């Protein structure tokens, strides 16, 4: 009896007995996973492993069954580039802000350069004959080249190629209107991306980047199941990736609120619902790692899936990524290929008016549904459409992503109704 009450208290604390489509719980998940403790859920300070423990704890509190072995983890390895130490650019006017003023390329090597003069290369300098000749004769000792938003004009491209043959250094800086980061799987460049206006021609700068390449880094998916009441050997799989881009030095991390703390929040909320309303089919919930590194976690899971689940018994895969908006509707990637399944989604939304619209796209290798589809398992990648624009940058934060109840409830109910319809069909 004591154990029963202990479990009940734990479930109440975890939000399990809250009402379905609990936007407050979903916001709590986003706020938690985007906090500094998780460091952007990347590979510095084991932010990804910390996030996996949070999800596994939620699975445990909800009393899900393990699918792989005796715990909720499915392990795999990957090579990944990381930036665990100093990442900074100091100019004669002060230090630039990492993540806001500049980012390093994901595959950047370590850099240690002092007292460098920046030389901007823009179209005028390439197209003006006299200026171009001067560039070709430049002594690049203690100078670094800055490529400033160049066009695809044939003459510009040709002259830039000629200049780069003369440029003796590996390090380059590039001006980009939007600083969009990623995950590197190797070390093959010394590129730095700058926000417009943060440096001027002739500025003196110091650059320091500590890059550490981690070979065969151990990562893990998180997998749990609620067994079906009528067809326990038939499966719906509900997935989303929990990893993000992690840290760029010790003082900057990319939180990944919409991408994809929002998807994990929806998954855990659906888990709560189906724990309260036992499903006819077994539902497998998966938080994938390594998505940002190239769908690595889902690749390994699908590759080894037959050791844990019968692929022929999987009715459908619902993958959720970028689930923080919804004010403008929902997109079903693969919906143009799976016409019958998309028609079901569309009819549910037309009947209940959960969201303003449903839209469809063709198959694409842009999220964790992809490898399921490649082995013949029907799968959709759902993402929500709305005014939220932050993507792969420091501003994709919990502070900026505040869930709108109407849009969240609508998207939750549309997906839940869809899963229920799949189990009836």
C-alpha cells in the first residue's frame, strides 16, 4: 500500500494526472530542456545525456515499459565536433558576442590568431579593376579575409576564385544576414560567420577557438512503450528528437526551444493522455538523439529495430519536430506520398476545426521519420506553421517560445484524434 501511494504522489508531481493537452506541462518541459543545465542538449558537458535522463525519468514516472533491454536507452556512437572551451573574437573596440555577433562553422578547427587586420572583400573591390589588382598583390601576413555577402554574378564568382588561389591562409570570415548554426561531423575548415556591421575594414582582431573532435561519442535514444489493451503486438510509434546544437564555448549555448524541445513536450503530453486512456494498439514513444548530426539516432534505431519490434506490425510512425506554433496550421511531410493517410488527417481537421489548415509535402530526409519510410513503414513528419521564426540560433529560447493555448490544444487534439483513428482503421 505504501508503494502505491508513493507512485501516485510521483505521478501527480510529474503532471501525469493533469488534464490532457496540458499546455502548462508542455511549457514546463520546454523551459526545463532549454535551461542552462542542459546546455543546448549537445555534446559539451554531456548536455544530451542529461536530457536523455530527464526523458527517461518521465517514462519511469509514467510506468512505461522498456523496449530495448532493461532500461529506456538505445545506445549508438557517432563522431562529432565540439567547442568546449574558449570561443571568442576580440577587436580593438571590445569583444564580440558569441552567437549574436558571430558563430564558428560547425566543422571548424581550433584557431589561435592575434593582431590580425581584417580585409573586407565585397563586390566593388572585385569588380573594380584597380582594387582587384591591389587585392591580388596583398601581403596576407597578419591579415584575414572577410567575404562580404557576395552575389552569384559570373564576374564576381570568377574573380573571387582567382583571389582565393592567391590567398595563402586557411582562415576566412564571412558576413551572413542570419547566423544559423549546426552540428559538425568532422574538422575541415577555419570558417567564422559574422553578423553584418560587427567588424569594419581595417579592424584589428584576436581570434581564439578551442575545437575538440570526439570520435565514437556514445549517444542514446530514449524508448518506452504503453502496451495496447486489444492489440498489444501492433504498434504506433510516436517520435521526436531531443538533441540540439549544444554549446559554442562555455558562455554560449543554442537552446533549441522550437527545435525540438517543443516536440518532446508534445510527446510527453501524449504519453500522459494514453496512460490515462489506455490505447488499443501498443504505443512506442521515442526521443531520438543525433538528429541534428544527420538523423543518426533514428538511422541506428531503424537499422536494429527488428531486434526489438516487428517492423511488419508497425501501423504508423508519427514524428514531431518544430511543434511550438500552429497558429497557421500543420504540415505533413510525406503527406503527398501517403494520400490515404493524409486524407484521414485532413478529414479530422475539417470536421473538428482544430487548426486553420493542414498542408502536405513530399517525402524528404529532413527529420527522423525518414528511415522508417525508407524501409516501407508509413510515416509522417508533422511540424506546425506560425509566426515563430527562430531556427538554429541563440534566440530559439524558452523565453521567446511561449506556447499559445488555442494553437497547442488544437495541434495536440488533432494528433491525438489522428492516432486514435489509425488504431481503428
